[in-house]
C-alpha cells in the first residue's frame, strides 16, 4: 500500500468537516463516530472480549471440567511459571525462531532478486514471471501443503525420483518428514514458494518508483551494479524492506496451518511443533487451557513487541 | 562491470558499444533463462496437482512418475471425490464454503467501507487510537485465540452454523480491510468532491456520485482479499464446523486425507484441485484490477 500517496496532510483533512470557502465551523461532529460504530462493535465483541477472556484464563486453573461449566479457581502466575520453566517450551521457541530467521532471510533474498530480475526483463517475460508467481501465491495454504507433501512422498514422490536421476544416488524411500530437520526443509520450501511472490511484487513496485535518472547518473559517474544496488536502490526502498521483514517475521513465526497440515501427512509433532501449534496442542491434547492461554498471552506480547516498529512507522506515515 | 567500460568508451566508442551490445545480449539471454526457471518452479506444483488428479491409481503409485496424463487420462478421481458415499459429502461442503465466504465478503465490505471513510476523510477525537487499534489487532495471532473463540461461539450456540464461523472470519479480515480501504479513500482527491459541490452537488451527493465510483477498485481489491481468506481458511473451520453437514471445503479435504491414510494421492489431488482452481482462476482474473490505476489518473484526466 506504500505506493498510494497519502493525500491529505493534517490541515487539509480538517477542512473536509467544513464547506469549501465557507466559514470554518467548529462544532463537534458525530458523523465519523457513527460511521465507525459497526466496526467498533465487531472489534470489541470479537477481538477485545476474547483477548480479555484469554488473559483471565491465563491466570486460572482451567481444565476440561471448567470448559464444561465448573467454576475456575485462580492460579496467580502459576501458569506462566509453568510455561516458562517447561523445557519443551524453550525448545519449541528456539525451533520457531531459528526456522523463522532462515525462512525470512531466504524469502527476502529470493524475493528481492526476483524483483531486480523483473526490472530487467522485457514486458512479455515479465508477464510470464508474474503469472507464475500469482499462481503460487493464490494457492490455498492447505492444498499447497498437500501438493508438496505428495511431491515429497517417500515412495512415489516426484522429488525423490528427480533427485535419484540427478545425483545417481537412490533417494526413493527417503522419508523427508520423519527427520525434524528435513521436515523443516520441506516446510521452508512451501513457505518460501508461497512467500516470494508477495515480496517480489512489493519490492518491484518499490524499486519502480526510483527515478531512473538517478541510477543513470550514478552509472555515468562510474558506480558498479553492486554499488548502485547498495547505495541507491537499498536506501530508497529501506522503508519497504523494513515493513516486509517485519511482516515476514510475524507471518513465519505464527505459521500454523502449514505446520499442522504437514504434521498430518507425516512428522513427529513433539519435535516439529512451532509456536501456534504448540499452544493449540497444549490446550486441546492435554486439556490444560490455563497453561495454553498463558503461552498464548506470551505469544501475543512477543508479536506486539516485534511489530512495534511497524505500527509506529505506519502511524508516522499517516501523520505526514 | 560498467566501471571498466566507461573510460574505454571515451577513446574508442565503436568497439565499446559493440562489446556492450554483445554483453547485453548475453545477459538478456541469461535473464530470460532465469525467468523461465522461476516460472517453472512457481507453476510446477500447481501443474503436478492437476496432472496427478487425472491419473489412475496404478500410474500415481508407480516407480516412474507420469509427467503428462496422455492416454491414461481419467476422471475417476473426481468422480469418487465428489460422489463417493463413504466420504464426506462434497456438495454440502461447497455450499457451506460459498455461504460463509459470501457472508464474510458482504458484511466486511459494508462495515469496513463506513469505517474507512470515517478515518480517511474526517479528523475526530479518537481517530488515532482507532488506527493504532486496527494495526495492533492485526498482530494478534488468531491461533493463540482459537480455544477462546471456540468457547465464545459455543456460548452463543454458534457452533456448526454459517454465522458462527462467518463472524470469526469477519473479525479476522476487518482490520486489514479497513486499513487498505482507507488508503483508497485518501487517494481520491477531495478537490474532486469540492468541484462537484461548487457545481451544485450536496456534500452527500458529491460523495456518492464522485468519490464512491472511484473507490470501486479499492472495494474490489479488499473484497478479493476477504474472499480468499474466507475460502482458504481451515483451522477455525476445523474447530467450529466439526459436524459433517457443516464442513467447509478445506475441512472436507482434510477428512478425506485422514480417511484414506494419505495413500490415495490421486483422489487427494482431485480434491485439492476442486478447491484451488476456482480461487486461482479468480485471482488471475481480477488481479489486474487490484492495483487499479483509476484513482491516480482521476485528477489529470
């Protein structure tokens, strides 16, 4: 959305509550509040209230019986200490962050390279690449996991077949999902495949806004392609990159559907669960909703902390 | 690379130019080759899904994969995916998906439209708070809230109902939709409305006749987003719509996977294709409209 110019600076927006040319009337206007009311109701009832409920539950002993109506008792910080002293929580957290870091890095680098390539392509070739990227982007998460699961299938998967052909070593029968490390390789391939299009399109839009004359001038002054990229392109799209990194970090940290579905195809849940799936399993499998809620609150706080810069920057942009 | 070329050019222009065109022709070929590779990598899984869905089981489960169905082409996988009585039923799932998606789309767009006009066109107390709220809300992971949502919807007897699931989708999609639409609202210059008012339109009339039509691309773009979200979502649907008659398509596909122990890849691919193809075609068809150059040209034109 950064391509859309922010039209109204503060004062001119203020004018809209008055008639053009007429005297400025300074009376409270309830019209915008009326427009906001439906949205506010939805957000309060369906986001505000559940968040409050979640926080309350995280301070309670809340198990299966309580879910069926037995009153819950207060637990203080017990759920939190239980989560934070749980070894599997820290292992899962380490796993989630390590996976996220690699996935974000690979997606960003590939996405940027694709965007740079698209700039250098003829119109026809660029459209070809765009259509391909759009296809990958539009695939529903669940179906893409199932399709990739089929391609990585142990006995009949096309990937094992091709690897056997290319390397000469027999890959047929290789179980990709059983080993946690290669499980995350498969997961990473799926996320990168679906994540690159968005990065590429946004970076391409950002790079296209750079004035061609600046690049040309630098070229005449003798800047190499590498120098032009780091000294002209990167500073110009710094804001875009920042937003993309933050969004990718958040998306890859909270990835749920893909992990969950891939575990359904194969893979050991205890060794491959990431943040969201771990919380879900703690809640539904063990029935300890209090513990699960405490972990969820911790997750929400982490996400908010990570997105702080993004939110602040967006608001600053709005103020300009 | 052009560093080396630049000084040479000053002395002997012809050779330098020749060398440069030769090099650019060569790099053009490399770029095109990479472009084709990217296209294949992006499209192959989609192709593989469709191709496998048309294969009989003995070709799917074969040591050598079949890269093109050809003579083995069969619709049997689709037939069993749609009509097999032992499986969860396809048509009710399709209807549920359509209903929930439509509900989400219409309600979200209506509410988001009003809210985006409020924050995009007016200055009022609490505007900034509201903006911060819708940005922050997007960062709250829905996965963390799943069990809370389940209890909330259960509490109002909304389990296994279209509105029960739809209401969650609306809440999930709404903040993003408001924020994106706001961008489109602010991008329509107020001068247009002012001009219409000078020409004798009322303020409301100016909005409806001038600004609203210009917002169409924005409504389409955010509508697509809401559509895709609601159509593809399956985690919430899994929890809320557990009864077979209430399943949406992604949940339908998942039961399918469990029932067959993931061995019937042909059938699974047919099911995946049935879900994915409508959305992929829809996406390709409307994506040109998403960016919508209509608004930017409004003042100049």
